[in-house]
């Protein structure tokens, strides 16, 4: 009988933010699959759960390099899915670990896309880095009738980004490190710089909450950071009125 | 010395989706505070963690009725915050339980707003019902450069809702039960009905994933449901092209 694939979210990084179910499945699965960006590199998700792993378990490192070429990326994802499928065919249950939640900006999504149809599957949701960031900053994300948007900070279309900032109460921007200075200019123009917060590496011991965004200008920002912008919709309403 | 207030997310309802930290804090806190909508009613969050609670712990039920009057609502929230503050002043740590995550559409946000300045606070993030819903449906929420929006389904401004559906890859609609039929008409008009899913009571034993939305027309829908709409941005791009 074929094995079962678990997509397991290990949460934002703090080992205590693992769910009880994730901990149980990670302890029980004969094969632990982890994504790595370098062939012989470490896995962040594996580091989070390292104390739970025993020598009897096999760790299957799956290579997901950061390559721009779509065909090459696809080939790596197919190879990863095939390696998992072959363990399942041999009757082993596999726990595929991902940071945060397995279905929100996670490598597990790419595995899912290439698995053979009919693969038996169970997904264990995890605490997201967004929840960890708001917890660290003690910042309500949204409540009542408020609207939330979560998107990568790209400047392909600045007017579109401006529109989103004005239509939502809270906007969480991802992957913004390289465009931060331009983004801060835009937030200043919209008078949203004072109601924005950067959270670097939420839940990590070296993580931090930065409320003085001007102080980050021209400085390096960790790629595991979130920029949370609040009050845009209200502000846009005032401007219109 | 004053007590510490923990805002604890207990996750979407399945007791195994509690985090290790939430379980530890709930076991250790002398006072467990829970929101109830009826004065003598049960707390859903307390039910989730009931096996962890011992007779030595005190349960503080805080009344948050569903009232439309803003002043009355505010008075209930102030009373809840005052009851918590008085436990903290007496030196007791208080764990305030909320479903899902404490900073995403949670009663804890209203408590936060009314606490005395300087209250010592630690927030324990939790698994959201959105993550539980996508896990149950095995549905990737967003990945790569995709954009996510989360908002209540109101029809105050249909054109605005239409614009959001066309600008985001995934839109999670909350509190839609009472407007479902109108919403389904809009999704059909935008050709998004086939790429939408309703998840009722995610992670609950009676929870279910409904992909045939037409089958829900005119039927009662549980208020703890999410409607996940996908492909709107791509579709809008095709229409423009």
C-alpha cells in the first residue's frame, strides 16, 4: 500500500510555534522531506524541528535552487515531486516540511503541482510569518469590516500599487528589501510612513520590529521581512472627501 | 508585581492545531479569560482547549454580545478590559483565548484597544481559519508574485468589489452567508464561479469543502465559512487583452 504525503507547516521559526499535530507527524514519519536552495545546504524548516528527529528517520533533501529560467525551475520541481512519489510508492509516509503554512508562499505548492494524480495527501496548516509579525509588534492586522491585502512589492505598475494602498486598511508587502527606498518615498507621499511597520525575521531571536522607517533608508534589510502598512483606505477617504 | 496578559490563538477548532506554546501557557496560567457572546453561554475557544484546563484554574467569562449600538459595544469591551486589568493588578497572569489568531478578526483586538497603557503583554500567534480552510481543500492560497485579498463580502459598493476580484489572484471573502446568492451572481458574471470554493467550519469534524457553488443557492450556510475565489486577476487580464 502506498504511503501518505503530509505537507507540514512548521510555523515561523520559533520551535514552540509548531502545532501539536505537526510535532506528532514529524515524530512518526519514516521520511522527512525538506526543501534546500543549495544542493548541500541546510534547511531552515529542518532546523526548527531538529530536536524531534531521530536517527531512525531518513531526511530527504530536495533541491529547489533560485533560478530565473522557468524550464530549469520546472525540472527541479518535477525531480523533487518524483523523489517523493518514489518514497510513497515504496510504502513510506513522507512529511514534507515548510516554513509558515504549506499553502501560503511555500515550496510545497510547487511539489503539489507536479505530484501524480491520486497521491494520498494530508495538509497540516501552520502559523504564518504574518501572524508571527503582528504578534511581535502587538499590531492588530484587521478587524470588523476592514480589508487586508498581501502582495509582493513590485514597481511594475506604481499606480496599481498606489490604488491598492488606498483601497485596503492593511497591506502586507513581501519581498520588498530591494525596493525599500522607493517604497518609502511612496509611503511618505501618501502620508502612510508613520503608520507602517517593518518586522524582520518574526519570532526569531534576532528578529526585530522597526517603526522608524526613515532609519532603514539605504541599509540592508533581511529578506525574511514584512512591511505592514495601515490606514491607507481611511486616508484615501479623507483625501476624496 | 502585576500579572502578564497572554493573547493566545487556539487555532481553527481542531484541538491538535494548537501550538506547543499555546498549550504550555494555557496549562500554566492561573486565569483563563474567554469571550462569550451570551452572558451564560459557552466559549468555542474554551471548548477547544477544555482537556488542558484543571480545577485549580479560574475561568473568567467576558461578555461580548453582538449588538449594533456602538456605545453599548464599547461599554462591553471596556468592562472586559477592566476585568482583565483587575486580575493583572492582583498579580495573576491571564491567558485570553481566541479562535484562530489573536490579531486577525479576533475579540482580543477589542480588549487590546481598552487596556490601560503599559499593560505587560505577550501574544501567541495561532493557525488561522484561512490556513485551515486551504489545508482542508488542498488549495494553494497564493505563491510567487500572486496577490491575496481578505475582506468581508459587503455590497455597499459592488463596483469596488468587482475591481478587487479583478485585481487579485485570490480573494477570501468573510461573512458572506447572507449575501451568498448575489455574490454567486457576480462570480458567474465574472466567470469565476468554477474557480471558487466554499469551506464551512474548517478543521471541524462537521466541516466541508463545497466546489459546486450552484448547489448552495438558497440554502443556509454556516456563519463560520470562507469563500475563496481564485483566478480573478488573470481573467481580468484576458478580458483587457
